[in-house]
C-alpha cells in the first residue's frame, strides 16, 4: 500500500482534496465549496495564481474542515511558498 507521504506533491494535494471532498458531503457550506473548487483548479492546472488562490480560500475556511487543510497543502506543493512578487 502506498502512503500519502510518499506521493509526489501535486498528487498528495489531489489525495487530500479527494478526502476533503468526500468529507464535505453533498451540500457543503459556500466557503468550503469555494475552497474545494480553488484547490481542484490548482490540481488541474498547477500554476502559481491558482495555488495562491487555493491557499487564500483555505485560510478563510480554517483548518477545522478538511477542505481548509487540502487547500493549505497546495502552497508548499508549488515552487516557492514565498509571497508573490
């Protein structure tokens, strides 16, 4: 069995997103839904703009829902967690 910690960074975020999406249920609150959508967008197109948007929306949700944790995972998964220039 493969562990999440052994996955490449993008795939690890995808795995976290799948778990968060399942935990959110069929009708997540709007902020959770926005965070999930932003993270999904970064997974599909891992560019810096999408990564930072995923992080911002995850911060708005917090760490209590799994969606916040999945979105936060996108930031260090990119090239640099430093602030945008």
